[in-house]
């Protein structure tokens, strides 16, 4: 094997990274849209809703950009739990957070499966 092939092989992208980033990007939009619902419909304090929902949306985007690092996947998993917990503010987020958590877990599983196939 040539040195160039070895470098290219080491730099091969994680097949799940794009899928995980997509999940986090969509989640950022959904959690961002939960902010006005919390304020207008459910009468949550605007500062609290903005801080929680806005902060989680920004974290989703930041973690999506950091997925090249191995620590970002566990951080993303913690984000999934925090997003489910926003259901205490906007009850629909219990369902949506669980749905995104399921997509997150599926993306991790599919990425590991794809890596094991490409390693052969």
C-alpha cells in the first residue's frame, strides 16, 4: 500500500457524520421554533424560553460542526436528553425530542455498521 493510500484511508470520513450533523441541524430548527410556542401559547417567561431553547439550538449547530472530533458524539447524546427535557416547558417536545433521539441513535448505529463494512 502506498503512503498516499494510507493517508487517504486514515482521513476517510466517518459515514455517520453527515447524518448526525443533519439530525442536529434539523433539531436546531425545531427547538428554535419551540421558543415562540413556549412564549405565546404556553405563557413561559420569554427570557427563560429564549435562554433554554435558543441555547440548545446554538449548541446543536456548534456540536454539528464539531462532529469530526470523537467527543462530539457523546456530547450530542447528552443534547438529545436535554432536548427531551424541554418537554417540561413545551410538552410536544417530549415526543419530538424522543423522535430526534431515535434518529440520533439510528445514525450512530448505521455509521458503525457502515464503518465495519468499509473496514473489510
